[in-house]
């Protein structure tokens, strides 16, 4: 176990708040091709002095903003900038070489950096993603779990998340100050379960993180007791039919994300023109979709096709509620292990209640599939997506429901390179024709859980073959793949990223079957 850093510099301000006008000018003038670059820069001197010099020089006729930024900031690099692939290596050997490239040591705290210093080593996804990401990390850990010399790194990463829970009360999207308003799909309980099953004394591992699991649960359920009979929503909590409490994705801020400004300003204007959506509402739903990890997808679009019609914050997602179910389930187990029968029974009741709701509220007898739920209109959403695999992944679905999901996956989702994410082709990265490693794993295990090994193996072999084909062509393991036309790219809000943590992790784990 690595030694914890002695001092953590406490600075929660985001770069847009620190640099104000300077931040806006850098982003609006596109000093960098990627809007994430400036917010990841590290100042060479204190921000007060930088702003003082900026205000003194900005109106001079010979002022060069780009030169100014390079003078007073250290620029971030792409994670694998100095790494060169050796195409004579196998895919497995390539991935195992990359672990050291993607691993970061315990952070040295840096004043006024947007990076939140973490006390233990961790793995970053790769490319422009130079920080730990919450839900990515679980799928990265799957690969690490196959390597005996990397098991301590799994515990290091979990300890970092436990540190963040103790510090902030939740796990942010990533260890950046500009991520502190939102989380990501809550896979922390899955991480604990993975680590426990790798340990000779799983109960001890579960007990070690009990307080952190409970704190995360309280974060997702905050506002539950303040919901009155006239309210549907309060923070992450949603009231259904007066008696059921479920969860949604939620970010309280209603302004552009610092790492995506000014692109989102233009999208906001189009949302106003097309749908009459105010800036406040647009950014609210935009940020909720980012917390979902599915940014962006037709799952969240009112018209099924336009990002500007996103209303993610008004949707009760099937996958999120399955994850919260598992958190409740794990808490019930751990409290039983420490003989706290009262809390064990409470969480068992909560988990069972949520399980029954998932089996009914999210299930369509007409379509024979699981869907997200719209609590305002009291109806299911119409988008078919791989999120429907989550009830099978967590053994929530009935056998009959699982059989119908299996049939639909085989009929509509299975393509030459694996599973498409949805059946909609919108140009968004979490829609067709894109496939993602985490969802291939969720579907693979979901089918295994209910005995559909043949289809699970088909998904496995097609996905692994696609990964290997692209690696042989490019020397890269990428963030996402076109599973329909393997000559095409991936769509989305930024160039295709390579590295790539969760792709590497799922590849290694799927090799084991």
C-alpha cells in the first residue's frame, strides 16, 4: 500500500471561477483545439498575480494571448504522448505495457490546479482524460483483477474513492474541481464486491468500506425526507405514485461545464430556437446527462434525435436504479455481517422494494423489454437501449423477462463487432452504431447469469475480434468502436481517444470468459 500524502491542498474552485474573464477569452478565442486543455493547465505562479499581469497587458496593441498563457501556465499532455505502439506485440502484451503509461502515482498537491490530489496510485482512461473517472474505474479494475501483480492497484483506486467520499460526501465524476457538482453511475459497491471476491477474507474487505458505502447511499438519497406530496423531484430522489422512491441523475448547477465552453453555449442557443428551452433548463439537463455517463444519447432526448431536446433530469433511468439496488443489497449484507440486524433488515427491505419496482415500473409487457421511466408523464420512454441489461446483470429480472431481453439483444442489438448501444442513429456517441466496452461486459454477464451462454459467447468473440482488428490496423485500443461499419469512427463531442482504460480492462476480463 502506498503511503498517503501528508498534505492535501484544499482548493475547490473551478478554473472558470478562478480566472473569470481570462478563462472566457481563452475559450472563446479557441487558443486550444480542445476546450478541456485550459482547465487542465497548471499555473506557474499564483492566480492573483496572473490576473494582475493579464489586466495590465490585455489592452496593449501587441498583446498575444496564446503567448501569455504559455508563459504563465504549464500545459497538460495527452496521456500516451510519448508512447509508441509496437505492432509486433500481441494485444495482451500491448495492454500490459500500457498499464504503466496509464498509472499515476499518488498526487503531489499543487496550489490552484484543477486536479484534486489523490493519496494513492490510480489509472486514468487515456488521451484527453488525464484524471481518474468514477465509473470507468470499475471496468478498468476488471482487467487488473486478472493480473496478480496489479491487485494492490485495485485497492489503491478504491481507497482513493473512499478518500473522496470522506472529503466531499460522494465520489465526483473525476478528480477535478470542475467535476465537484456531479457524480457518475455509482459503481463503488461493485468495486467493493470485486475486491472482496479476490480476497481470502471477503467480509473484512466489505467491512472496511462500510462507512463509505453508507455515505454514498446517503448522497444519492439526500432530499428523500424533504419531498412533500406535491413534489416529484428533490435532488437525486424521485417520488413515484406517492409511495415509491427512486433515483435520477442530477447536477445542481445550471451553467456551461467549464471543460466544454463555449461549444455548449451554441447548443443552448439552438435549444432556445428549436424548442423554447431556457438556458437554465438546458444546462440543468445537460449536466444530468453528463452524470449518467451516457453523454449523449437518444435515451435522454424528447424527440429521440436532437441533443437540444435532452431532458435527462426528468427521467428515472433503469441502470441507475439497478446500481442503487445493488448498493442497498450490499449494505444489507455487511450490516448482517457485523450483527446490526436492524439496519440489515432495513436495507434488505429497501432493496427488495426497489427490485419489485424495477420488475414492474420499467418493464413493458407490450415491448417485452426494460425502459427508462418518465415520472412527469407517468409513462415509459420509448428508446430501446443496452441499459435494459442491468436488471439481468444484477439478477433482478425474472426468468421470463430475461428470456425476452435475450431475444431482443440477439435480434436487434447484435452486430458484426458486438452490441450497438441503442437502435437510434443520431450521431451521438451513446447511440447506434457505437459499441462500448462497459456495456459489452454488462450484457455478457447479464446473459451468463440467466444461462444464455451461447449469445454471451457470440458477443464476447465479436467484441474481442473487433478490438484486435483495430489494434492491428492502428496500434491503439480506443474508447469506443463502430460495431456496424468497422471502417468508420465513433461520433460524439470530441476526437476518438485511445489508451484506453475500460477497453483494456474489459478485453482482459473477457478473455477469461
